[in-house]
C-alpha cells in the first residue's frame, strides 16, 4: 500500500472531517524542497477525498514572521527592516503588496499549476482577527508551565526570561520583549530597545507568539488532523515534541498526526541557475518539470527518505520514468516491485486520472523539437514528422504544450551543454571533409532519396553506410553532426533527422558531398 494511503486510512479512522495543514515562512527565495510539504499534504488530502471524506487542506503563510537578517540577495537599504514583520516590509521589486507577498505569491501561483487544492491563509490576518488571543492569554497565565515543558522536553536549562509572545513596537516597528508583570488581558506593556515604552493588544496584530508556542496554537485553532513538516522539527526534543505537550497541557487540544519528511538534496551539475547563479528554487522546479512529473517525483518515495533532485539530465530521466509508470497503470502490466510507483502515478493526478492512456511525447524527444522550431505552432509542425497526433485530444495538446514550455525553460537555465544545439543554416565554415567523407555522404544520399523518413529507417541506413565506408560508423556520425550543428556529437541521429525536413537534410549532404 502506498504511504499516502496508509496515512489517509489512519486519519480516516480518527476524523470525520479531516484537516491537513501545511505552510511556509516566505522570508526569502523559496527552495525546491518547499514543494515537498505542499505535494505531501495534497497527496494525503486526495487520498482522503478518494475515501469519501470531507477533507480540507490549508496552506498557512507565516507573513508575520520577522526578517532575521539582510540576506545577500537584498539591497543594502533592507538592513533597516531587520527585526520587522515581513508583511510590513516593502516589496523588493515594488510590484507586490509587501516583502512576504513578493516571495510567496509567485510560488503559490506555481503550486496551483500542480493541482494542489488548498486554502491560503495568512497568519498575520489570524492575529488581526483575534484568532490567537485565547492561546496568547493562556501562555501569559501559564508561562511558568511552558518554561517547565520546554526544559523537560528539550533537556535544556530553564530560561526564566522566556517570552512566549513578542509585541511589535509601535514606534520602530520591530519585535520586542514584553513586561510579563504588566499583563492584564488583553494588554501587555513593553520597553523597546529603541527607547519607546508602549502597550500591545493581544487581540490585534500587535505582536505574535514565538514559534514553539505559535505552532501548537495553530493546531488548536484549526483542529489540525495531520501535518507534514521537515525532519528538523521532528528531532527528539524538537518543536513537534514540545508542541505536543503545549497543545495538550496549555491549550487543551490534541496534536495532529505528524508526517515528518526528509529534505530535498540538490544533485548534479545542473543545480545552479545559469542566469542568476542561485540554486534551484521551487518556481524553477515547476517551470522546468511537467506538473504531473513533479508530483510523481515527490510521491514515488516515502516521506522519510531523502530526494535527490537532479536539475540536469535527471529531469529527463524522471520524465521517462513517469511515462513508463503511466503505461504500466493503463496496461496493468507491471512487476510487484513497481506497485507503489504505479500508485504514485495515480495519486499524482489528484483524483483526476485520465480515462485512457494520454498521447505520450517524451520530454527527451521534445528537447530536439523545441530546438528545431520557435513557438508552439512551429514546434507542432516539427513534432508531426515523428509523432502521429491525428487522434489527440485537447488535453493531449495542452500536455504537449506544457512539456514544450518546461523543456524550453530547462534548456535556457539548467540543461547541460551536451544536449544543446542549433541547426546551421549553411555548412559551418570550419567543417573539413576528406574524400572518404564525401564518398560516404554520396552513398548515404542515394539510400535516403527513396527511403521512408522515420527514425528507425534513417538510423539503419546511417549505420549500414557507416560500416561499409572506410571512415567507419563513428566518423560517419561525426561528419553528419558537424554538417548540421557544427558539433562532433548531438542527439540520437535517427530521431533527430526524422524531426527535420527530409529535403533540407538531403540538400545539405549533397552540397557537402560535391563541394
């Protein structure tokens, strides 16, 4: 049984109306690993939905978190915003509502393209609506108990000055510490390091709980049934362990079923964005990976196992694996060891599995297609030379278009140079052919003139002519690549030439053979 089904079955037995919570703190560029939480939450949601449960998935944006430092990607003037809530810091590009919105909105838009069905909730709105007031009140009244819980669970010395809640200074706009003795619902006084003395109303957006108290407060507010989170929070004595005690003993509620997941590790030479010099972001991953393939990538392994995300050739390998599992799902022919992978394919569709096997066009083939033509209409003309699309549906064409867009972005940003090429409109100036090379091309043209223009036929003809020629098969390939793309190697020749116009190829070989 797939891990998402196991989790869903456990939740279904305990909850009539399950709620799955996920979230993010958009303090900076969002790494590809952040996708794992959203996709894991959606997989459990869809598995519960398939069981007939009335289930919700919420995505909490922690926009009230402070900017802890000026990151290297921020202008120098952002130094003055350190310590302020990120929802109150200006947008770095001037096009979004604020700093938090700048970093998270493009990510949320992209996550939507993956079919994740979640409700977006901004944590700062919850504070403004007074949703946290009851929990904040309890942390002030039972602060000593919280200090004891933190000590017992983490085994760290008790901190008598621990503040479960930090007001926002109304003068400088930064978080500061409260005066515990002054608390009388709903107000707490503070003396900020900027010199200002003020008062915060816990029913308003005038302060926030610290993380170890805020996380369990969210569970209490929403009645969270399950939540995926990074393994760092699941460590012994970590924030889940303390949250489990605080939610029960302080907030009088129950903790969610934990779904800890391992981190996503970047792998391969393609892990750095070639135009920005930064590592792969979640938006990068969505732009260069077809949505169904990206879902599958995260669902094919247990949450507790690390994922090696290879933004180089691994993108094509994963797409090929997805396509194989799709065929296996519809043919019902697969080994026992592939059962979970086939089920991962099914869950990746979020309960919208196609009625029949879609028209499959591999990303590996589209790497050639998008480099032979610009614009989707022209790319489709090239594709039709090698793929029969006569029976395609609107959904098939939409999927091909999305894959072309992903491959195009991948080629510009992360693809290794070995897969890139550009067809020369004339014979490259540095190409030098021997008499034997020209004789090989003359024989090749004779065979190609009347042949069926398909990958297998072309590949066999090139192989036969190369073996029969004094230059040999290896140099035969080298001569062809040099004449077409000015490089000694390139895409698989049969499929590559079949994607090109037959007369263009023959004319090029003729010109070279008789020049």
